[in-house]
C-alpha cells in the first residue's frame, strides 16, 4: 500500500503535470473552416454519369453535350437538397463537386459566360451552394489541370477526335471560341500551361464573382515545378486576393507543395497504391503527416457506376467505413469519393453504405467529429497493432476523454493496449453506454469486451476511456533537443544509432513514448525495428531496462519497463524496418512516470 502522504504527493504531481505539460505546435496557420472539417464528400458528376449500356459509341461518356446532360438530370428529378442530404448523412462538412473533369466532358454546371468547354443553362452549382449553405455545409469546386483528354484519346494527341464531340477538330474544348473571347489567337487551352494560366483562372474568377459563398477549389493535375508550377502559384495567390476565406486543395502525391496551396490532398487510387497494412488503413501508404491534409479516396468508383448496383453486405460496408475512421484518427480529413446519380442521390450500393454510415454515426459521431487523432503531436493513446491480432486507431477530445476504435478485433474477448501514460477512471462501450471491466498494470490497459459486432458488421467497436491524469513528464528545463522541445515539426536526426534523453535530474520513470516522423511508406519503412533502452544516473554507466521490436506502423509507441530512478534514458537502434542499420529520427519523446 502507498502511504497517505505518498498518495498526496502523487496527486499533487498529477495536478502539476496537468497544468505544466505544454501543447505542442503542429503547423502554421490553417484555413479556418477546413481546420474544423470532419469529412468531405467528393462526388464526380458529369457527362460520364450513367449506365455503361448508354455510353456513346463505346466511349466513357453517356452524354454528347451539356444539353443532353441537363435534360437527363431534370428527367431524373435532380435536387440540390437531395445531394446535401447525402452529405449530412455522411456527416460531411463540405462537398467537393467534380464536374469540370477531364474524363467528365469538362462540363461547367452553371450558365457560364466563359467559352472553352460545355456549360449547362440551369444553375446546378448555384443551387447546390445555396442548399448547402442553409445546412452549414461548404462547397468546393474541382478544377482539373489536365486538358489532354480534349480528343478523348490521351495516348495519341495526334489522333482526330470522335466526330460526335461538340467542338469538331478541337474535341471537348472550344479552342477558337476561347481565343476570340481573349482576343489572342496564340492561346491554346489544349496546352496545360495555357489551360491553367488562362482558362482555369477565368473560370475561377467567374465562380468567385457569381458565388461568393464558394468555399474553395480542388486542383488535380497541377504541377509543382516549371511553368506549370508557376501558373499554379499565380492562380492560388489570385484566389486568396479575391476571396481570402477560400481554401485551395491540391492533389499532392508528389509531396511538393507550391506557394498558396492551403491543403495538400493525397489520393488513394488504383495507380497510386502501395502495400497497406491492414488493407483498409489507406494512410499507411503516405509518408506525410499528421497535419490537416485531405486523404482523397474512392469507394465504388469516383463517379456513378451502374455496373455495381446491388447492395453489399454489412461486412463489406464495414470494411469501407473503416477508411474514413483511420483518416480522421491519423489527423487527416477524409475526402470520400462516392459518385451520385443523375437525381443527386445514390445508386443502391453507395446508398446502403451511406445508410450504414448514418446509423453508425448516430452513436459514434462524438468519437470522430471535433476530435484529434491519438498518437501524434497532441498525445492520446497509441494506435496500431494491439493484442491477439487486433488493430485500431484512437481519437480524443480535451485532456481526458479518449476513444479506442477497434477496427480488427482480437481473437479473444480482452483488448490489451499500451496505457500511453494515462491513468484510467472508467471504460464504457460507446454504443451501449455499458461500463466495462478493466485493469491497469505494467503500462498496459486491459478491457473485457463482451462483443466485437461493431468492428465486424458496422465499422468499429468504440471504447470510451475517461482518464484523470497523464503521467508524461513535462520537459521544461531539460537540455535542449529537437525531440523534447514540444514542437512536433522539429526532428532529431542522427547517423548514430542512439538517442539520449537527459531529464536534468534523477526522476522515477516507467516508460518512454516514442513518436517517429512520418517519412516513409510501409514498404520501405525507415522506422525503428530492433531496439534496446538503457538507464543511467551519471551518463557513463548504463543498465538495460527494456529491449524488443517496435511495430512498422504510424503514430506513437510506448516502451514500458519496471520503474527506475534515473536521470538519463538511452534508446539504441539495432535495425530499421527496411533492414538497414540503425539511423535514428525522432519527432517526439516523452518519459512516463510510474502509476501511483
């Protein structure tokens, strides 16, 4: 038993830690509305929306022009409110509407005064922005940077376009009409730089003028270097000068940002795939984060596919619903590509998925909306590989309310996770509200869970964990190091295979929480594999307190050991996940005090 005075000292130490632990900085100023976004819906809706059997002459298009597209939408009873309702059921904060797309006929879904590509007479975009605004949802407009599909044959730019395309020998693009509009015959919007510098800029200007409530623009195929990169800089800065609250989101698979780019988006697509573990954890393939990036991914295709209209099983839906969960928990905003039909609603399979998402979020939204991802710059429980085959991610709000999302359940009825330095008050099943038996010992939290149905048939089993203190020691006064300075953006790097924590004086510790920078994909991981951890009171004589392997995963990992009183801890790396010898890179290290 701990004596009464010892308990008082322990509680006082806990209070001091609550007020003394600094909140690390993460990034520069973020766009206001996007920094609060939870989920984005990314529908692709244009001249390719429809049944494969109705495609024109074996092409990817269902409609030859804007008139046919508009007539089909009105026949189907298109409604902006119907689209907004889909977003609401997904709990989406914004809709990115992709119609001005290189494979959707470059259609402008508003009555445009800028020639260059087809435009509708009905103001679909204006109706959507107004309907979304009434529900507090933002609308972002997709802007392609790729005019190379002008002749519907990107691989052979010299091939003549199909005769049915609207602008004759210039295919989908009204090159001569735009030249006349600009009074400059040298501009050819089939060239990528001319498209970006001139046509895209004019279209954006028209949108900003007509729809001042537009929330931003999503840029695809916009290069980061050379003349294309300079054109992107010009357009992005122009947007900010005209509409300061607008957000510029750029597909940034290269990882190279340009001036004026507010939000990098990382696309998960068939041609972009790297091996992922587990398969639903789409962000494991990206070597960036966690910041307020967008993770753009598709389910059932970016746009409507009649080839898959049958509803799926709950288990199939559950697998795909795990993707937005891991995105949010990894500090990203999921931009979810689910294509709508011509009515603005969804075909059966996507409708079933959104219905299941709506049902799941009716009880789980508190764990995913308005939260931070756990295991990164701000703290939280360690995500990743847990006991007996389990895999999960974590989120939290405030200092003491945490959520464990069990995505792949363990083989038994117990979940064992690192306690990550948190002392636990109670654990509840978020869906049922039932209090669950738990115990804490040796740096682990063990919870008895009666059922994993949520993870198997809904999306995740969510455990709400209420804590009353964080035992991570404040680093104020410790000798300076990039890994203990409270700034997640600074990284300690060394060609040597060891990192030493100097805690300035002897302290009682029982764990080390390690956060490595997200610099590598799972397949070529430079994360730590084999390690030893040693303690020393004088920095000369060392005693090993732990040894083992860290998992090849994103986020924090906590090494627990029997409590010791020491001034120094030294983490030595034996090997990396890719088999290389142990270099070391650490974004954050926290020493963990023992439980009282």
